C-alpha cells in the first residue's frame, strides 16, 4: 500500500481551498434536495394560477356571496317561525285566561231552549249539578224561550248531584209555570239520570232507549279469605267502633252490614218518592218497577216511566211549537277543561285509595 500524502511544510495555509481536499468549505443551497423540491412546487403552483381562465376570482366570490345569502334566508325563516310560534302561544294563553263559560243563545225570536246531560252525573264534570242548574236557569229566564228540552244520555251517577238537579227543576217550574220542561232520552236514562228525568213535565224516549234502574248500590271487595291462605295479617287500628266499617281486608260485621243496608234502603226510598211525585198516576203498579230493573223505551212507556216516543226535533216542532232549537248548555273553556281533567285524574286516584282502604264506598 502507498503511504498517505501529506502536504508539504512549505505550502501556505491560506492558499486556494480548492487545491486542498482536506479544507472544509460552506455548502450551497443546491446541496439540499428538499429546498429544491419546494422551489419547484411553488413554481408549478404559480404556473397553474396563471393558467386559470380569466375571471375565476369572480366565480369564487359569487359562490361565497350565494352561500351567505342562503344562510341569511334560512336564519330569517327561522326568526319568522319562532315569532309566529310565540304569537300562537300568546294567543292561546290569552283565550285560555279570558274565555269564560258561555251558552249559545239566540239573538231574537221565539225558540226552544235545550240543555244536555251527557255522561256520568258527578261533581266536577259537565253533568254536575252546578253546570246543569246554571244552564237550566239561563234557559228558563230567557223570555224568548217557549219551552225547555232536557236531553239526557246518562247511566246515572251521584244521587246527591241528581237530587240537587231534580230540586232545581221543580223550583224553576214553580217560578215559570207557563214554561214546560220536557226530557228527551236518546240512548240511556238510568238510575241518577232517571232521578232527574222524573222532575220533568213529560218524558220522551226512543223505542230502544234504556230506561229505569231505580235503585241504589254500594260495592266493594273482600280479601280476608285470600289473606289467610297466603299468610297475610291485617293490622287495623281505629278510634271508634265503626271507623273501619266496610274495610275490604277485615271480616264483615253483621251489625255494620245491617247498618249499610239500612242506609241504602233509606236512599232508595228517597228515589222512589221522587219518582212517584214526578210521575204520579202515570206509573203502573208493576211490583218490579222499583227493583232496579231497566227496560226498553217502548216498554217504559207501557209502565208509565215515559210518556211517548219522540226526538228533540219532534218535541220542539210538534209539542212546544217552536222549531228553532237553541243550546243553553254551559261550555267550559280550555283552561277549565284542562284543570278538570287534571283534577279528575288526581281525584280519581284519591278516591281509589280511599276505596281501597275501605273508608269510602260509592253510592249509585
């Protein structure tokens, strides 16, 4: 092998660097390939921009403006929607708060007034004594009403509410002796419904209507035998010997049972008295008349529970002789209907709880 070459001692260190391979020199940009790639990429981008069709900047600007307009229109539509929704809610609240109970009355002219009882007769419903009596009062007080039709479609309900309505009808008939009240039955007029109907001057039915059920009931359940079988013990503490009367989880007491039956008989007799006073000699002497049975409309006419077959239009046109019928039934506003539904649901839950505990039993 040859010996490595050494520079001669007489050579100056400040000589041309290119002549000496052992001297380092600063690198140029060409020595970095990445930098060259960036330069070439920038050059190509500039050439592509110069190659675009004339006016491309305007097209891009138009697209941006159109997108902005679309967003503004969408925002405007949503603002309009929310404003209309707010207005609708405001109007609903306004009419809910300021719409009062109303009755439909004629502007003028002789007519037949009509009041409707529909559904179960109970406090807090459209067939409550408060609502029906207010409607009847308005119907009788109107000087243009030639007569009053009370249209009933009810299976019955509270004997208390029915009795209050019966008493008010009799009072109004005494105050307005020249204005008669006619009951018209379509589907059902039973129990408390007939309690009310008995106060009318005349009762008209359809031949297939259900009429009658003159009686009173109190129902419940007993679980004592079942509790014994499954090993459940009822622990009931009362202050008062009869406070737990009719408790479904306790054995029946003969004394309490007799007392309950006595109370039912008393209310039943009140019902019978009202029917006899209202119908008078028109009633037949059928022994089953007050047994709680019900009959068809055609049979009820034969028994004297009704006076004839006819509709509301028939009574207005051919009996009262005032064909124009005006409805005086009190209508609840939206707020009252919502409140009553909510209250009825809460009340029903409370009543069921009381019934379950045996502290309250329904009468019908």
